[in-house]
């Protein structure tokens, strides 16, 4: 039996009453708007980088686009947290967040990789024919991942509907997928490793598959000031912070790639133990 029936009734009304469901809470949606804003600026920077005749300026524009995508990731992490802390969650906020994510973590990274190595004007014959399709597959899987998340977390569904089970996401989150691509582009530009960009299409396809898979990934949504952690985990987090300070640009790619392959390795180990 629900220990607080009045809270349950208020929560149900929030999602069934049109005026409540469409209510715009200022602070959470301000961060979502920031997410959309940075994603839009990242797209503009990608276009400017592609068509600027000066290679040095073009490289700088791509770097700007990467940082804008990472700023969008920060806004995306904060909007949901602000909504939960202030109990200001709404259907409008969830849908607005997904629209912003499609732009910032779907269109912007796909456009970035397409302009860098998959464009029909570049000198890779194979990518001239399929480059646009690889970018679209990534964008399609990002959209499907976001739509699935909204459906599975809908408060109007009955039963086990939560996409987050035991603190995990089902499938790779879209911001993490974009973070992998953006951080790698940052490293490739920083150290002028453009020959390695040929690995990005394969990575994009792997990430696209992971987004639509059921492989569990940590969500970190339940972490707050009252969260307790084992000593080993605390030391690992401190060392990670030191690593970020020391390696700077490289550290972002290490963190995002580590997150991707941590989920894969953990899933493989669980399957092995189960068998």
C-alpha cells in the first residue's frame, strides 16, 4: 500500500492533466534550452569549418564545435537533475529534452564526422558513396534511442516501465555517444592525426548499435550529496580527476571510451557467469 496516497494522486495528476503535463518549469528547461543552443552553435561551427578555405581556421572551428557539444552534455546532465531536485518534472520537459538531444547529440556529431571524412568531396572513394548513409544510421539510432527512452519511462505505462533498472540505462545514452565522437575529434585535431579519422565511421556504427542495444550502462542519476561510496571507488574518482587535469584534451576521450567499453566488458562478464 502506498505510504502517501496524496503524493501519488498529485503525481498522477501531473501527467494526466494537460495543463500540468505541459507546464514549463523555468530552471530545468533553461538548461535544456542551453543544451539546444550549444548544439545549434556546434552545427554552425561545423559548417563554417567545412567551407573555410584556411585549414588552420577550419581546424579551430572543429575544435570549437567539440567544446560546444561537451557544453551541451553538461547542460543535459543538469536539466534532469534540477527537475528531480525541485520536483519539477513534466512531460513537456522530457519531450523538450529529447528534441534538444537529437540536435546536439545526433545532428551535430553526425555532421562533424561527415564533413571531416565522409563528405563526397573528400578523397576516399568508398566513403563518397556511403558516407551520408553512415551518418544517417547514427542519427537514426540516436532518435530511436531517445524515443524508446521516453516510451519506457512514461508514467502512464503500467508495470515495469523504467528504462533505468538497478541504476542502469538500457543501451548507451545518446550524450555519451556524442561525447565519444566529439572527444576523439578533439584529440585528432589537437595532435594532427587525420589518418586515424578513417576509424571513425566504424566507431559510429558500433556506437549506433550500442544505443539501440539492451546492454546496461550506469546512469549516475541517483548520485547526490548523501550518496555513500566504497573507499576504492572514491580513490578511483580522485585519480580520474587528476588524470583529467594532467592529460587535458586526451582525458575526455579516455573517459568516454572507458564508459563505452566498461558497459561492454561488464555485460560480457555477466553473460559469461550466467552461462
